[in-house]
C-alpha cells in the first residue's frame, strides 16, 4: 500500500513539473515574435533573437550571447560590452526542445549612463478609426479569424438585405398584375415575408456592426511594442471664460508636448 502511495505521489509530482515547464510555452504568439523583427529608433535598437536548446537556461544563454555578438559587430569593437535590456519573451516547446523568442532593446551608445527610449510591450491598442470598418481593427490587432468572421458576417447580412428587398419589390409589383384573389393574397403574403426577413437581416447587421465596433475598441490583440514619448498626453479640463454680460463654460481639449 505504501509503495502504491509513493508511486502515486511521484506521478503527481511529475505531472506538476510538466505543467510548470510547459506552462511557459504556447499561447497567442506576439507580433514581435519573428526572427526578422527589428526596429531602429533614435537612440536604440529593438529586435528579436530566436534560439533553440535543450533547456530554458541554455536557450537564454544563447540569446544573450547572440545579442552581444550583434551589437559588437555593429560597433566594430570586439571587446565592447553593451547592456541590452530584455523586454519580453515567448516560448515554443516540443520533443524536449525549447525555442525562445527574446525581445531586446539595446542603446546605440555603449555608455551605461546613456538614456534611451521608454518602451512597453502590451496587448492593448489605442483607439483607431479602424473600429468603424467591419473586421479592420481585429485584423490590425492580429486577430485574423475574428476579423474575417466580422467581414463575412456583415457581408452576408447586407447580401440578405439586398436579396430580400429585391424579392419583396418583385412580389409587391405582382399584386396589381392579377385579378385572381388567391394569387394576389399569395403575393401579398410573400411580400410581407420578404419584408420581415429583410428587417431581420437589418437588425442582425446593426447588432453585428455594434459588436464589431465595441470589440474593435476594447478587445486585446497580439503583444506589440509601443514607444512612449515622454510626458506627451491628451488632457480634458473644464474652463470658464468671461463674455459680454455673461460667463462661458465648457471643456477644453489639449495635447501637452
């Protein structure tokens, strides 16, 4: 009995360790997790290093060595030591092999006191007018399937509206072309049915569009790099201004540089 309990505990421990190890792998792949990702800013470089190895530590060591090699090659100084700032990482695992994607920021000046751009990696996106075009905000954020579904869905609803309205008009025009009471009633019923279907498609198109706009504004997307530019910010504040015989009040919109 004790042997069985020990075997069970060992099995649970192995499963837990596997969960911990592989819990770092997978998930939504960031927009920057490509070997070709590279941005040249005014004061620094932002780039991705991709390495594969037998363990996390092995892969990280290879990545650190590679980013140093790149910067030394750029400076043309083999003995230079440049502090690269790790910004984010993403892992893919399988068959006891680990592939790590590492996003680094490296200053152009090797002086350790050198100041460079403030960068964040986020899955949040600022408001964009793309949200008002079905599927465009989702495609921009890297949610290709969701964006395609919004586009196809909106197109299907619009197609349904056009088709039903065309049939309704056709049945409507036939009402007065016959004196047969049965035919007239049949055309009236068909026209009413097409009108109801058209209205249903209109309601569906409106709801889907509203969902698209809300999702395009608030939904997260793939992780991407954002360069924060100092204290620049958009501010709204109330104001009071004297007028001839009265006071004007309102809100002021200002962008601070």
